């Protein structure tokens, strides 16, 4: 007789937005390794299908399967269509991880209106679109776990990132509000606020700039995508059933309040 672990998600269906690279890719593969059937979306079909094939080949036959769906989460109708496709195939969505995000950095005096609008459309409105699309079925089932990927930048602000910081701060307010609305239906809503994480973006940084950032972090290193996915596993598991409306800073102590 085998005993399931808190991270046995073999009966769960997950949707991860922005799952083709970086943190999103790690979240997708981690959920799949822990038994979930995972759907993830992005705008690059070729890359998305490549990632799905890689995960399925790595885990087969011990996987419920990972599927890519091409979708622009800033489009309300596209999000509804994506969720309808998943629920038609599976009947449910248990986990939603709102991860997708973009940057259009510049100082306010140089920031174009389109830079503001594009970041808000993907980072913040995308969370609204996807959450609204899945929450009705979660309420009906009286179970759901929603995670939002914010950022420590949304808590502290950052020069040249007013649009990004505003979108990430908005995610915190939105996630906390959902927590209050949905707690009585056994649906939790929590926010992960990563610090500086090792991704393609940070790898492209000047080594001196990386060292300067590390000096700001008590842990003395950048975070890894696994640091984020492990936090998500906890929040999705029965170990976190009584946790909702919280912001978990995964930043190595960079922003200790």
C-alpha cells in the first residue's frame, strides 16, 4: 500500500499562464512531475509545443500529460475560449497559476502610453481575465487554488519600472480581494513575490550589476526558478489549506519588512 504525499496532484488539473520559459516553465514541469495534468499557455506556438514535448518525453509514461495552448491572456474572449477548451476535455480546473508577465522599462518621462497599456493588459488584466474564466467552475466544485506571481518590485517600487511595479502591486490587491470573496467556497488565493531570480533576463545582465544585486540580498545569491516552484507546491498542497490572501516574498531576505 502506498501513501500519497502532500504533493501528489495526480487527480488535479492545472493551468499555468506564460509557461514557455523561466519561472513559468519550471512551474509547469514541477506540477507535471508531481502528477498533475498541466495545461500552459503562451503566444509562441513553436516554443510552447517544444516545451510540452520535452516535458512529456522526460516524464513518460509516469505523467498525466502536459499540453500547450496558444492564447493571448490580455484578450478576455481568448481566455474564456482557452478555459472552455480545458474544461471540455477534463471537466475541471483545480489550480490556476497566473504567471505571465512582460516588461517595458523606462523612466516616466520617456515611458510611452503604449508601454503602460501593454504591461497593464498582460500583467494585471490577464490575471482578471484568467481568474474570472476559471472561478465559476471552482465555486461549483467548491475547491480551487489560485496563485498570482507578483514581484518584490510591486512592494518596493523601482526606478524605470513604474508601469511594471504598478501592475505587480495591482496583482497583490486583486489577489487579496479574491481571497476574501472565495474563502467560504474552499478556494484559496495567494501571491508569490519573487526577488531577483536566475532567468534568461538576469543571465544577460552585466556581471558587475549581478554582484551589486547579490550584495543587497542577505542570502548572498540570486533565487532559482525551483525556489519559486517549491513555494507554489506548498501553497497548492493540503499543507496550505488554511492559508489565503497572503504574500510570500521569495527573495532571500532582500526586502525584510
